[in-house]
C-alpha cells in the first residue's frame, strides 16, 4: 500500500474518532461546536483525483452523521466543501495551485490560516443552513456559523501546527 494512501486512511480514521469521542461532546454556550473533521478535506493532497476526494468527503460526513443522528447534513456540507475546494485553493495559493505544486507542509502560516478559514466558514454555513433550514432564522444561522467557525479555525490551526512536519 502506498504511503500516501495509508496516511490518508489513518488521518480519516483518527479525525472521525477524535470528532466522535471528544469534539461532539463540546457544546460551549449551548451552540458552539467544533467540527475538526474538515481537516481531512482541507489537507487531502491536491494532485489526487477530485472524485475520490468528493467520495471520501461524503464518507467522512456520513460517518459523523451516523454518530450524531443528524440526517445527512454533515455529508452534504462535506461534499459541498470538497466540490468547491478548487475555487478556494486558487485565491489562497495562486500559482502554486495552478501548477499543482501545493504541499500543505511547505506553505506559509498566513496562507494556511486563510485557506482553513474559507473552508470552515463555507462548511459551517452550509451545515447550519441545512440544520435550521429556515430563512426567517438567518441571524441564528449566521451566529452559529460565526462562533462555531472561529472555534473550529482555532482548533484546526493548533492541530495543523502540532501535527505538521517541519521541513526546514
């Protein structure tokens, strides 16, 4: 088995387990929940097949949905983020993305935070829009999106810094 494939399998399983066993039980102020499983989608290798990413995003979202009994909203939000990831990669990394040479372990901190922030905000907006599913409660959707996104971004950046391989 390829080293990249085994690394992605380990990352997939570890993020699902950590999300289910730890972060699903965090409910700060009644509505702030971190969803760090999005890191799998964020750091999936750019050179790999996009259809595989969308399928794996569906699987990771479905796994979270099964544990939360949330009816597929995590799967839908994950698939949407995986689908629009190239649109977010291009402004975040520019020519590195155009030449398919983005290596997440070698990019600067600011670009990494910007990229994670865009992905998390989009994911959370779709997630909470599907969860609440009412245009009359748009302020609640935006409030949950903002505060959960900030918490998720902070945790995601901390996790990515801790587990990043420093190649310098």
